[in-house]
């Protein structure tokens, strides 16, 4: 895993890149405050609320039922009628005895 650069390292790298750009003949233009790079005066995220018209849906009920049936292939299999042990406790939750029960 690569170590994450610190803020000081990021600042130093940015400063080095700016100096390199300026030394190779690059020029920084001064832009007046409040000027935007957007040509049109519209919200940046205005398209989020514009939803296309709702499309007609294809019914797939039979496909969904087939998939659901494959999910639980053993749903109709009955459990065995073997007796099982159940712990009997008193009113305070202390164990009293084990009993065999049949479902």
C-alpha cells in the first residue's frame, strides 16, 4: 500500500510544478474576481431534476415467479418428525430440566 502524501508534501509538489511551468515560459493570467468560466448563465447541476418521460414497462411476473421458485427448491419438503430436546426454565431463567418434545 502506498503511503498517503501529507499536506506539506502536496503543497511542495504543487509549488514545484508551478515553478517549472513558469520557467518553461508559461504565463499566469489574472482573472477578475467573480468571473466564471461558464459561457451560459445556468445552474451547473440543473439537468438532475430534468427526468425523461416515463417508458412503458414490460411485465415480467412469470420470470420473477420462476426465479423465486428456483431460490427455494426445498420449500415443500417436510421436516422429519424426530423428537428434540427443550430446556425448561423457572421464572428467573434458571434451568430446571430437559424434556423431549415432538413437533
